C-alpha cells in the first residue's frame, strides 16, 4: 500500500498502459506524452502519487509503483465508462467546449454518472493526500473534483488545469448543469487555462452565473480567492530535438521520402481522428488544388495519420466513415499509376517513427476548427533544427498565439487554406528558416517543464486575501 503523499496528480487516466505479452504476462509501460514527462521529475522529488483510471473496466487494482511514481488506480465499471467517459465527457463537454462543432448530447444519466465518478476520484484523493498536500487535478473529465475535495479536505492546496478551450458564456450557458460545474471548478485555489481568453470566459461566467466579482486574475469568493490564469502547455523540446539528430531517425526520414516516391513536397497531418481537428477541411483543400492542376501529378504526397480515438462514440464512427470516403474519392479522381496523392493511415505509431515523419515533412498541416493548444504543431517545430519545413496552422488552435510565424489559416475558408498551402510549398529556404528559427526559440524557451513549474509556482503562491470590500455574495463549500 502506498503511503499518503504531499503531491498528488488526479487525472482521468493513469500515466501507464498495460502491455500483455504473448505468453499472457502483463506489465505496465509509461504512456507517451508530455504531461507525464513534465510531471515525472516533480513526482520523484516530492514523493508524489498519481491517481487515475487504469484503462480496464470492472477491475479493481491495488496501488502500485512504476518508474518511481506511486500509482493509485481508480476503478470504473463498464456502465461508468459509457456514461461518464464516452458520454458526459466526450459526447457532452468535448463538443460544447469546442465551439459546438458537433452537437452536444444532454442526458441526465450521463450527468449523474459524471457526478458519481467525480465523487469517487475526490474521495480517493482525500484518502491519498497528506496534511497540507498540493493536489493538481487535470482536465474536463474531473471538473467537480476541486469543490468535492475541498469539502472533504480544506487543508489542501488544490490546482486545476483545463487542457481544452473554455467556451464563451453564451455556449456554456446551454449546459443544464452549468452551475454545478462552475462551482466545482471554484473549489480550486488556482484554475489554469491554455489561453488568457479561456480564463476571461471563465471569470465572466462566474460573475454572470453566481454574481461573484473579479479583478484582474482573481475571483473573490466570500471566504477565499480563486486565481485564474493562462499556462500554455508545451512539449519536451529537448527530447525531440535530440531524437531527430539520431542517425536511425535521420535515415528513417530519408527512407520515408523514398517510399513515398520521392515527391518534391511531402505534406503531413498527425491527429487523433477527431472532428475538432479539421482533417476534412484540409483534405478538401488539397483535393481542390489537385483537381485545379495547381499541384501537378506526383508533385506532392499528403500523408495523413489519423490515430484511432473514442471509437465507441457515434460522432467519431461517422467521422471515420466520412474521412475514409473523402480520401477514397480524392485518390480515385487524382491518382496516376504508381502514385496516390493521399496516403491515409488509421493507426498509431511509435515516438521515433513519428519524429522521422515530422523530419521528412516539408509542410505540416494543423488545421483544427478549435483546439486548446495542439502539441503536434509544437512537436513539428521541435523536430526542425535544420530550419527547413513550413507549418500551416489554424487560427483556432491555441498554439497560434505563440507560433505567429507559421502560415496561419482560417480552416473554415477553403480558399485561404489552399492559398497558404501553396505559399508554404513555394516559400524560399531563406523565408522558411526565418520563420522556423523564431518559432523554435519560442518552443525551446516555453517547454513543458516550464509549463509545469510555472503552474506549480503559482499554485503554491498564496493569492490576495479575500476582501469583503469586493462584496462577494457566493460562499464556496
Ligand atoms: C488535448 C487538447 C492540447 C498522435 N498520434 C500519435 C501520437 N500522437 C500524439 C501527438 C501529440 C498528442 O498525441 C496529441 O496532442 P494534441 O495537443 O495534438 O491533441 P489532443 O489529444 O486533442 O490533446 C489539446 C493537449 O490536450 C495538451 O494539453 O494541446 O489542445 O485537445 O503529442 O504526438 N503519439 C504517438 N503515436 C501516434 O500515432 N506516439
């Protein structure tokens, strides 16, 4: 049994995946991803613990140790996975928070299960945290945890970070359970967002919904102050930068280009297969450029990696069919013998293969309709110490705030996407280097370590005293 911890991460998923060998023996492997990389050293220094679901339904596991981290599994039943995870998290909150690019589902059993599962996470966190511990709750699946946890353990310092956008008041207002969700978040001492705009949306919502005043970053409740602030997440720049200097990654990148028929331009998209990512929009733009003859036969190959995601949610099943139909049509109309302009892969790849793909790509297409940040854009930049490569980036990705030297597009405007794709393809090496150098400086400076340490420093710095002069009428608890 793991003892109580002074530092606790609470997230929907544990940072490990179970790997079952052919002989049936199972072991855990750290899952890839920046969050784990950034937080692992802090966990080791502070003897931290990570609380989350281990990925299998209807299974209870004891806490265990992995890579110097204490892991505390939280069980979920198959019905809870359906209603809390696939349902309220991914069929209600996900589309609502992403500008309603798909219609959100509002169903009471989903909400009730979301609340019950959040309660379970809060109880488990209250058990695992030592007196005065720092608890960092992650993301939209657990927005009720901060208030539930504060009620059980007022001695804790509680932080919350939202990885996806926080929507404008007008959209959030539709949610039948809007009040409970906002009250849930206000249980934290610090609520972090990707962008200042998300933090501003949240503060406005608190005032309108609960009548609580705010000034600058601080929301004044009757008995305490909640700080709201933007912390744009980033990637492990150093790791990617050294990975693409490894001889096997360099030769794999060359091999990829050869396998693609050595075209003049390799275009690349890497996304979870999600309707927020604008995959259809970029395919449409590419298809039109081919049809109009503005990209010649064999001149460019567009590699689209669409990693399987949330396959049991209806909207995702429909999306997969739509995208595959679209790829088939464009290839059918534009292929010549021995050359298919779109290479589509509904598969996951290892980190090194992904790095080789980034390195091989002349133009990276990141065209979400709405995205909290988008790490793929920052990963691409981290992989181009050669200063080659162009990033075509949607204005609606959080990353667009920092990567101003990308080729920015409005993904809803197909002509704009086409124009910027061509501009990126035709840009001179000098122009590309100028843009890439500035973007790399930004990502190298604001890497994922910096993100985590800035959040934790802000969490551990006490906010202003709750001032009654701000006349808050709403009391937390
Ligand atoms: C949410 C927010 C925010 C993809 N395919 C493979 C693979 N990936 C990796 C990428 C990247 C990650 O998955 C995707 O991150 P994104 O940021 O692009 O998108 P979401 O999954 O939607 O993440 C987002 C993020 O949280 C962090 O706060 O930026 O806005 O929506 O790292 O490289 N990795 C491997 N194989 C694949 O096939 N190994």
